[in-house]
C-alpha cells in the first residue's frame, strides 16, 4: 500500500494551484484590453467649459467593437447642448458618444452653434 502524502487535501490543493495558474495567464491579458477614446470637436469659435469623455461600452469591449463615431451638436446661446444628430458609426459606440456629449457645456455665445464631434474608440 502506498501512503497518501496529501491525506485527502488533493482537491483543495488542485483548486488553489488552478487559481494561481489562472491568475498568471489571465492577469496579463486583462491589461492588454486597455482602451483608448480620442475625442475631437471642430473649432466652432466657442470654448468647451465641461467635456465628458465617453465610456467604452461593456458590450463593445466584450465583442471587440472598435471604430469612429460621429455626431453633430447644436449648442444654445447659453452653452447647453440642445440637439445631437448621429452622423455615423457603430450604434453601440454612437450611444456612448451621445450620452457623453449631451452633458457638455460651452461658454455662452451670440447664437446657436453647430459642432461636429468625432470619437475614435480603439484598443
């Protein structure tokens, strides 16, 4: 008869070893999924007082969606975003950009201003 060195603890030890190996292989990959969002707005002559950068949507991250989303804003004389028109891009990325730009605030101006915004979502 062969004596058991682990005396019934083999399943627990294997589970711990498995978790350690997962951490070693999955951990570095998590940092490889860093995202970048570069936002550009055309020069409308009005300065942005408060710019919110869009969040990379979880669905886009999981499905590895990247690309450019474009919108056109109408800014009121008071500096609020009155209207957002979608110009192009993935619907998932567009929704994130629209949510962000609706929160933007501009310095007051004499009249309504049209501003085109382009956001590049990349990994």
